[in-house]
């Protein structure tokens, strides 16, 4: 009897996931009926209207109050609404990504996408070696591996699949055709990334996700845990590390930036300091978020708040 009930529950869960996926796919197909700019503006407006009515909106405001205690409630509310709009734009941009990424390294004409740090891209391409590029959930972070592909860089990207398996498969199929090699985040992902670095290639990692068993660090002065994977890979392969980000510009334009390599912190014996490395990367992402706070995904429970606070 228990086995029968378990099967029924699992079947209902799969049906619910399938239904949610169909609603999302229907919405994305609906957006295809509009020009790219109109679809992005509509998605921005719609997610603002829906987002402010969700429970996650309270979590966003709670995060913002702790990160920016000096800001007024009106300022924090505006940042939260813009952050919802950013998420809507992300969804719409998936539909039009091939059309949006118009950057041509060989062209002098400005397009929708501009790139800062081109000499770094070219130097990494022309002098192959193991390296790591890290970023955070800022702007349209999905454009960064697309840019790497455009410059001919061999970069393996670590990504966290959505919990919904139907959506996860669609996302993987879409990304794999545009972003080079992909490694889903799971128990064996560290070995896959290590193999790429061992082969003298690059990897890309998002570093601003919650990791309950991670290194003790701070983010906006608040205690949090950070995934030790990237610092451990740096220690193992002594590879270079480059920060990169996407910035949304007015008029549905984007600037992709790759910064010079970072000098890694070491202890008195010359060994890589893992906690200090994780903290340095947190500090870099924090500086980006402080500059453009509405372009970060504040609905993430980065500080594991829900375990200690009833919202």
C-alpha cells in the first residue's frame, strides 16, 4: 500500500512539474510573437506586477534591508521591483539570445552588445593555458559564455540545472548549442572541471550561490557559506583567475566585462589561502552588486535566512 501511495505522489509531482513547464514554454512562445525590444519590456513589466505579490518579495526586501541599511524603504522597494524586472528580461532574452548577441570582434560598428577587455579574451585564446573565469547573477550572466564562444575560447561552464526536469532539459539543450561545453552541478562536477583544467583549458563558474557546507565567509558584512570548489581548483592547478560580468545598459543594450587576472592570497608558507580566496571573490561580486544593485537576483536565499527567520 505504501509503495502504491508513493507512486501516486511521485506521479502527481511529475505532472505538476510538467504543467509548470508547459506554462513557462507557452509564455516564452508567446513572447516570440513580438519584436525583441517589445518582448523584453513586456516581460519586465509583467514580472514586476507578479513578483511584488509573491512571498519571495518579502525575502528580497529583507535581504536588501540587511545589505543596505542606509537606504530608505522606498529605495529598497524600487530596487526589488527592478530586480523582478531583471528576471523577466532574463526569460525574454532566452527567446532572442541569438538575435541579441550581435557582437562581432572583427567589426568596428557598435551593436547591442559591447565588450570590455577584448585583449584579455584574445590573449587567453592565443596562449592556451588553464584558467578560471568567475561571475555572479548580475545582468544577463548567460551572455558571458556566449561571448567566450564568439572569441573562440574553449571554456567549460559549470551550471546549476533548474529543479524542474522538463525545464532543465530545455535549458540544457538551449545552452549547449551556444555556450560551449556544459557541466551540470552535481557530485561529480568537480572532476569534470579538473579534467578541463588539466587539459589546459578554461572553466567558468558562478560563485554567488548558497552552499551550506562551504567555507565561512561574509557577503555584505553578513555571515554566509561559499562553495570551496573554485579555490580548491586554483590550488590544485595554480591557474589564473579572471572576474567577468554583464551590465545592463539603457535601450536594451549590454556591456560584457572581463577584468585582469586577480592575485591570489597566500599564507606565510606561500600556499593558497582557501578562505581568503573565497572571500576575495565574494568581495568582487559585492562590489558589482553595490554598483548595480537592481541587476542582481535578490530573491536568492544567499544567507540561508529562511532557516532562522520567519518571513
